[in-house]
C-alpha cells in the first residue's frame, strides 16, 4: 500500500506512539480524579502531552492549552465560546474547512452574524492585506485556515495577525501543526486549534485549543472536572473549565509520543522532507495532458504537502478508485469537507483527487503516484 | 525531645497547576511529595502538594515566582489540621 492520505489521518504512526498507547491501556486511567498512584500516572501522561504541545507551539502557559476530542470540537469551543452577537462581523478565508464554515453559517442564519469571506489571489494564496482592508469597528474575529486541506495553500498567519492588530485571530492548524514549524506561535497567536491524528502523528480522538491570556471562552459543556467537586458551579479556570469529563488518557499518551517524536526529529526537517516530495511530485505531474493542479503549482513554496488534481475524463472518485485498484495508492476524492474551497477553485461539486504526503512517505511513493497518474491519463477513461 | 516537623499541604485549583509545581520542584531538587487531598479539610478530588514546614523558605519562593498559588493551604501536625497562611 502507498498511503497518500495524510491530510485526513497520518499513517503510519511512529512505534513510540503505539508503545505509549499500549502502555497507557495496561494501567488504570482516572486523571485528576483520585489520589492513588495509577491516577497520578494518568495525570502525568496528560501533563506530558500538555508540555509537549506547549514546546511545539512555544506556549508561555501550558494551563491555557485544553485538550479536546478533535479539532472540530476545538473550533466549536472557540466559536461558540466567544459570545458572538447579532450583527458582529467575522472575516474568514475562502479556504475554510466545514469545521469552521458550518458553525459560521449557523451563526449567520441564527443570529444574523455578518460573515465575510476573503478569497485567495490568482496564485491561490491568501493575502494579509485582503483582511486588513475589510476590518470594521464591529469585526469581532478573523478565522483562518492555516493551510487548505484541498489546495495545500499555506496562509501567512503571522502577517495576517500583524495586519489585523488587536482583532482576535482563530487559527485552524489542522493541516500545519507538526508539518510547519510553529515554535514561535505562542508569542503572538490568540487561539490555535489543532488535531492530534494528522501531522502530530497521534491517534484519532485527540485535539486541542490554545487560548491566549485575556480570552475568556464560555464552556459549551460543563460537568465533572475533578476540581471544586463541592460546588455545582463548573470551574471558571483553565484548563478545567474547557475540559469537562474524563480525558482521553490513552489517546493523549499517543499524542504526547507523536509530538515528542516530532520534536526529536525537528519539524523543520519534517517540512523539508515533505516539501521535497511535494515539489518533485508537482514538477512531474504538471505536464500530464488533461491534468489540472488545484492550487499552488511547482516552485510555489507557500504550501503544504497536499496536492489536489482534476484529470480530464475522470471523476475524482473514479480516479481514486483506479489508483487504489491498479496501483495500491490510497488518496481522497470528492469535496474534502471544504465546499467553499472547491467553489472558489471551480471544482464544485465534482471535487478533486487529493494526494497528501507525510513524513514517512518516500520519493519512490511520489514516483509511483506520478507514473500512475500519467498512465491513467493516457488510458482515456471517461467518467 | 526534638520538636516534630509539621507537614504543609497545598491544594491547587487544577491538576495542571499541581503537576507544574511538581515539575518545578523536581527540577530544583526540592523535597516534597504528592498526596491525596485530605478529605478531613478539603472536598476536592485529586492531589495536594506536601512538604515539611522546615522546607517552606526554600519551596514557597519557587512556587510564588512561578505564579503557582494554591487555592488552600493547611498545616498538619499529627492528626490535627489547621489553616496555613500561604503568604506569610
């Protein structure tokens, strides 16, 4: 199998991740709930994950990092917790995933949120000045997909934050955490949402949200926290306020091991490797007759290792099926939960075929995929 | 007969705070233990930080400098608990 669907879930996981999850499963796990030794061990596992993520993002205070089941929850905690009001203005890029687009669309419908979408330029990239010129006194938030899960376009997050000044920035780092060096983001980012199962090399069921000092998010769920147990009022301090219920200790053990693996290898080296594969792949498919790259092309550096294509005569799903059946290559077809992006890119509703490389892919994987695309293009299949 | 050294027990609002305190004190090789929050005096679940009163001048400045302020503090001498002024 050649696995090129790392933008959905990374595979394989480092052996350290499997070992950490297995060891966690072999012990009782009630983090923060009891005073016995196994409970303390579980607490330390989660604390280890918190410290590892804090190092990855350069966070000044690990208590303002909350763990969630996935990034959709992280983004919903942020969007629902900020207390958006009727008439508030929110800017987002056009390359948003449904995990932000759907909550914003619901606010638009239910509370008349004024949601304005900022499109990419002709080079498929998002520009900081396009946000700056759209700021208004009533702009409450800017939502930014750090990198598109369709086009691979990498947004200039720091430049956008500088351009919008004190307006809060909610950064969706689903495609970048672990794949793009972010060690200074804790110094300037307001809200960073991430997931554990993609480039952070952890398991599904893990994610989180960084909340800068000064931001208060109203919890969307309350309950057991292991703290202030005598009170019926949910704790108002982080991380407890946004972590109701027993945490996913087993998953977070794996996430911690995945992040430690990345910190040991170096995210800069991960990025260098992934970009070498991506640029090689782009350069070797760009001239395939009938093939269109949906996003930044060869040589464009502001991107991640996700390449979507449309091939004349092929539906995105037929192409994915042929790649799996004929070559053992796993990719993702369709709309990638990002209809807005496909609308802006002109690939709605048919979608595209997405190849996404990860740290464990090789140049041989990219060669095989490029060769397969070339052969399928010549085969003259008609959808 | 030597005077008994009392235990100081610090309860923190969150588990994260107590684990950050643990990291900090371990880094500085200071003597302490984590113990279950004593239910005689505090209803919280989880753990508390415990150290001998004779160590307070070494430990307290470290915690205060890191903004790790407990939500409650107790002095235990034998079976007897009393409130303890963290700031003194």
